[in-house]
């Protein structure tokens, strides 16, 4: 009887040890930007600026020392700014039509799609300055948003104010990736010019800063997959935790009745 009891205790302790070890995440699975020293002196060659796409909504503000002379270039003649965040953006901003053009006051149809925000801003400013020499033009993409799904603190749609967003900034704004999220294989689904592309990003590697999907574009979908442990935990008997718990319970009963 004593030998059965000692074996049972040894088995019980072994199961508990395996359970504790199996439920722990490793450093490589959790820590961001590992070996950051490899980035020392790295020059960012991706000077990213968002590209205007069809169906985008643009805010275009035209200003001058004399506001009266730029009123003809404002979307609303009552002096209301051309791209307020409230209400219907397609009414308060400039909608890029399916052919890639906007209707701009005085100048009519101007092609916008395919140009960076800076390029289009410079083009509009050059046009306006032919009539108002000190005019200053600013262009913003006001419908710039990214959807994030999966194992994050607050999944949903994230609205971006300045048209520039990186993956770390996105995760910071939604409560970070949870411990049950797979940091090594972030999926980014992107649509541009009617074509979809898929990128994968390893947030645990310092090389994430060199990844072409590090900078997000409007309407990107970011998905954080669950870890293998999280998938297995969806069931009970099918998961290691459930199996160990079942064996531990049986061993406990054996110890109890062998006294």
C-alpha cells in the first residue's frame, strides 16, 4: 500500500510540474523587438506617405493672409471648413470618385487617386497660387481607418487623424496584443487598386521596422491569430491543460482512497 502511495505522490507531483511548465509562455513568444541592437545606425528608407485612393474623402483647407480672397476655393461658401469630422464626411469633404477625380471649386475635375498626399497638396497649392500668391493649402485623408481583429485588448475600427499609422501605434491604441495572441505572425490584409495583398509581420523581431507592412494604409485589416495553446484551450479534453487536470484529479482520488 505504501509503495502505491509513494508512486501516486510521485506521479501527482510530476503532473503538476508538467502542467505548470506547459502553461508558461517563453520569452521569445512574448517580448517585442528582440535584439534591437541590430537596428543601431539603421536608416529608414521607407519615408512613408499615404497614397490617395478611389473613394477616399479628402479635407482640403486653403488659407491666406486675406481670407476673403480664398473663399472661392472653400467647399462651403459660408466659411465652414471643408473637412469637418462631424456629419457625413462625403458631404463636408471631397470624395474621390470611382475614376479617381475630385470636384474642386474654380478648377473643376482634378485627378487625385494614385498621388501621395504631399504630391496632391503641392499640385492644388500651385493651381491656387496662380490666383492668390500667398495661398497655403493643406490636404488630409479624413476617412483613413484600419480594422484590427483577433487577440487584442479592444478589437474594432481605428480612425486615424493624420493619415500615418504604424503597427506598434495601432496595437498601443487598442490595448496591445494579449498574451494569447501570436506575435510572430501578424496578418495584414491590404487592398489597393482593386487588388488584395497579404503581408505577415513578426512583432518579436527588431526587423519589423524594415517590413513593408510596418506602415499601415487606409482600410487595412490587421488580424492577430491566437496561439496554439489558446486554440487548444477552446476545448477541455482536447487541450493539454484539460488532460493534465483530468489526470491530476484521478491521481488525487487514488491518493485519497489509498490512505
